C-alpha cells in the first residue's frame, strides 16, 4: 500500500479546504455535502453527536455560525492507497488560547471524497496541582 501519494494528498487537501471554507462561511448545506450520505456516517462534536447524515443536517441547521477568526494549527493529511485518508488538526479562534482537536476519516466514493466519520474535542483544563 502506498502512503501519502502526492496526487491523492493533493485531492484530499482540496476537499478539506472546501469543507473548512464551508464551515467558516456557516453554510450548513455545503458542510453536509462533504459527508457521506449514509445513515452510517458518524460525527462526535464537543457536546453533541450525530448518527447518519440526516441527523447532522438537522443539527447543523440549528447551529449558530462559528466565532470569527478560526485558525488551523498543524493540519496533517495522511493517505493510504488511493481511497482512504485521515485528516487531523487543532483549531482555535482569534483571542482565545484554547485549541480544539479535529479528526476526520475521508473515503473516495463514486461521488468524490467524503467524510465518513468525524470527531471534534477540546482538551480538559489542567487539574490544579496539589
């Protein structure tokens, strides 16, 4: 299996950039368009979870836009063969020190690259020393 083929990394980089732009734009329909249209699609958010794209569409439609100034920190795209990729990044917003974490599994489907599972989290605050 070939890992990180240049052409495949470029394709996923383009798809991921489109997803991020849709996220920043607050375009729920475009965001959902980057996910596999299946009841097997899973997304775990900060305080939410959706099983299936229809649940995600309903959830996204009710969400306020992201805070302004979203920035990605150390995004990494790793591809496995021609049809599978994992994208990881940390993210933050202008004026905040905290960074969230985001992981997505992308698969090349007949309709193009789609996210089949995603996980977003934030680290817990450090426990005070005793």
